[in-house]
């Protein structure tokens, strides 16, 4: 089997996330592999670990130069090969542009390596957090998508997932080739071992620009964007609220405050 | 006036509050048409209620495929309606399903999509809160039909009379849309509390509960609130994942959010920072949640919560 996992490089949520003067996300700050995509990598590796006939795991990212770190981390975890789509004209892509790029990249991987049976993605990126790219890519590739999997089983050319909703759990089946997005409930991502880190240095890592993907610069990036930022305002620091220390009346004081706000 | 399509969120015909909020937002932008996907009789029954919030038309689309498969058939229908009716814009609830339907419809119709909006203004300019509330962004769709997913509790639903003329839509989903088959469904026992993302009040518990959610639930019930949890509480199996608030759980924007024994990690804040009023109860005065709180109590939740619960019940 061949699995491609989508791994996004995102600004560190613990650092100062800001915007550039052109209203695009400032990607010069420290970044990392989006934590939610670690679950996608882990799930692919689990399938590979359990497959005696051999499963190849390819980690794919679309992003600026630094984004290669997301692929490297995936290689350190155990992915076999990395693909980095990097092109200046991709800057300021909207979700549609990113999806088009990822879909085109999957096609190139298929030309180079052979058929891709399964695409595994995270639930959402930790910066954009739209949760729409996975279904969009599936649509562009004409493949079924089984999203929000908290359990995945692949056998006999079928992917079976469980997704846990508010009022019910659903069991869903899709025929391969397919795309599956996974939640953080699905597994416990492994840490790269020292051996893994060393081995990653020798693993193949291909880089493509958009021309090599057969995409036109007008379809992606700022030129192809389907949305546009009109205004951007940094939220004024929240005016410090009232903080009291409980000296026996804390609960009552809380209710008085709620009453003053007409919340009870 | 131009038509604004609103995707109705309902459970067996019971229309969710977020739909009325979408209708109110749509009314400010044009003439609301509600799209009810589901059982025909339930759709007709729901029409009156949709009319009370300004729906001029109610399109009812029924097909067994809508229940048997994931979002494919619904998205195909929405895309078809966008192409044939050419609405000025489309509003959907920013639920996981709503966003997927919107994303697919965007690709199928060559449109742009904006998700998790906290409001929409004239010209379909959407307001979004990003980077855990650090920035407020106003954006618009520049290609195709604007498709905007709005977060529940962002717009106050206002009654407005609409004709609610029912029109049934006949559309047969393609085989390609019928690929992700739902083979079984296991219902979860109902908690009897309001739905988390829609509730006007949410009381959440974290690691500080030590696994005892009784005081959190008692306060929630006194306030008529939904119960939420931090990931630490969910990971410890103290509360179900469906109650998790945060980046990898639910995003909530209630009138009142009460965080009990929750430190306020960035990933938790990402899910609750747009709440109108935030209250925190935490033993540690240094806890970052106090930076967000409109009212904070430094204290033990096991004494503060029961006292507050009693005081609320005494006022009733
Ligand atoms: C990829 C990723 C995604 C994540 N997604 C989420 C998410 O969606 N939601 C989420 O919540 N977290 C998420 N997290 C985890 C997050 O980083 C924190 O670890 C988590 O929110 C901490 O939960 P907590 O506040 O309950 O626990 P802690 O941080 O341990 O805080 C417990 C608090 O309780 C207080 N306390 C203890 N005893 C009492 C008492 N008796 N009375 C009052 N206060 C008391 C303590 O002072 C402390 O401040 C995510 C992390 C990662 C890496
Ligand atoms: N630039 C990117 N490169 C690689 N994968 C991505 C990229 N953007 C999104 N994805 C994948 O799509 C998922 C959902 O992203 P989003 O729709 O942005 O929330 C992520 O968890 C990734 O697996």
C-alpha cells in the first residue's frame, strides 16, 4: 500500500502569532508540524507497522522554505519519503488554492511512485482551523472522504472508520483509494527516536514548484485566492476583569456579580 | 431583493437555534430562503417555525441518500441550488458537517468559503476571530458565490415574519456523491442538558475537578447550562470527548462561560475566548485563565461552586 499524509507547518501557538503588512500570516516566526497532523502520521505508520507486505508512507507539505521541517519531523517519526511543495506564488493561498495544490501534488506522487491508496490528514490545521481542506482535496481527486475518524481500519480495499459525534457514533465505510481525516482521539503519536532522527537524514525528500505540478500561478496563491482580507485588527488586550479571593463568600460574590450582569 | 440561502440544521425535524441565528443574519443581507434537507413531512412541519424568523421560502429536499452517506449528497444538492438559483450568498452553521458541506459546494461551484464567522455585514463581509482571539479579521469572498459558515451564538436570533412558502426540491444525488456509506449508528444517551455549542451558558470542568464533576454539573443545572470539559479532563476519561472545549474539541461562544479548575492553556482558549462573559474559578491566582476572565474567584472549586449553586437556587 502507499499512503500519503498531509502535514502542515504552522506558527507555534505558544509564540507570538502575527500578520505581515500584506495581511498574510507571518511565517517567519518559529513554526512546527501542526500537532493535529502528528495523529495522521502516526496512523499511517501504524498501518505500515502492521503490514507485512510493506506500506510506503509519504509525508507531503505545501508551504514556504521552513515548512520542510514538518516533513522532516514526519520522516523522523518513521515516514519513508517526504515531498515539499514550495513556490513563491503559493503565498497567501486560500483553502481552495491549498486544496488544488495538494491534489496536484498527489497526482505527481502517483506519476513518480505509483498509485496512492490512502490519504490521511489531520482534523484541522492549528492555525487556519477550517477543517475544509481534506474534503476539498478528495473532491478534486474524485475520491471519497471519510472524515473525523477516531478509529480506522483498512482491509480488503476498504477503509472503515468510527466517528464520534455529539449525539451518536457513526461507522462509515469507503472504498479505496480514499481520503481519511483523523482526530486526536485516534492514537498517541510516537516521539522520534534517536535512531529515527539519524535515519531521517538519509531519507528521500523531493521538492516541486507549481510548474512541476502543472498548476498555473493564477490558480493559487494571492492571484487565485477566492477570499480577501478587508481589515485586520489586533484585539486590544482584554481589560483585566475583577478577580477576588475566596474568603468564605466567594460563591456568593460570584452570584452577585452574575446578577449585576443579569446572567442569573 | 436577492436570495440568501440558509442551510437548516435540525435533528429529526427539530430545528436548532443556530438556524434562527442564520436566518436573522440572512435577513439583513437579502431575502432568506431556508434549505431543509431531510424527511419531507418534518420539513413541512418545520417551515412555520422557519417563517417566524424571516424565511420567505423553505426548500425541502428529501432522499434516503442524505441519511445513508456522509456529506457528499447534501453538498451536491447545495452546489446544484447555487448554480440554478444564483443566490447572493449562502450561510451555513459552522458545525463540522456544515463546514464540510460548504467546502465541497465551494469547490463544485468555483466559490470561496469563509468559516467560523462571528458575524456577517453588508456585502457578505465576514468577521472572524483568529489566533485564539488575538486578532479580528474581516474578509470577503471574491469569486463565485460567498459561502459563509457562522458560529452558533454569534448573532442574536430575532423573530421576523416570513412567508415560509414550502417548495419541494427533487434532485437525485449522483453515484459519485454516494461513496462514504454510514453502515451503523450508535445513539448516545441524552444528558438532558442543552447542546454544548448552542447553549447560552456553559460550565466547564478541568483537571482541577480531580475527576469529580458533580459540583460542575450541579452549577450547570442551576444555570440551565451545558457542561464542557478541558482536554485534561477528557483524556483522563472523566468526561466524554464530545464535551471537550478547545482547539481539538468544540468552539463555544455562549453569553456566559464558567471555567472551573481549568488553567486556560492556549488550546483551551481557542475554543471559548469569544464567549461574551467569562468567569473562572481556580486555586492558583497565577492561572492564565484569569487574564481572560471578566470575573475570577481564586479559591477551591469544591467550596465556591456549591455555595454559588445554593445562592442561585435560593434566588429562584
Ligand atoms: C494539539 C493539542 C490540542 C489541544 N487541544 C485542546 C482542547 O481542545 N481543549 C483543551 O482544553 N485542551 C487542549 N489541549 C491541552 C492543553 O494544552 C492543556 O493541557 C489542557 O487544556 C489543560 O487542561 P486543564 O486546564 O484542565 O488542566 P491543567 O492545566 O492541569 O489545569 C488545572 C487547573 O486546575 C486548578 N485547580 C486544581 N485543583 C483545583 C481546585 N480544587 N479548585 C480550583 N482549581 C483547582 C489548578 O490551579 C490548574 O490551574 C491541547 C493540546 C495539544 C498539544
Ligand atoms: N499547507 C498544507 N500542507 C499540507 N497539509 C495541509 C496544508 N493545509 C492543510 N493541510 C491538511 O488539511 C488538514 C485540515 O486543514 P484545514 O482545512 O486548514 O483546517 C490539515 O490537518 C492537514 O492535514
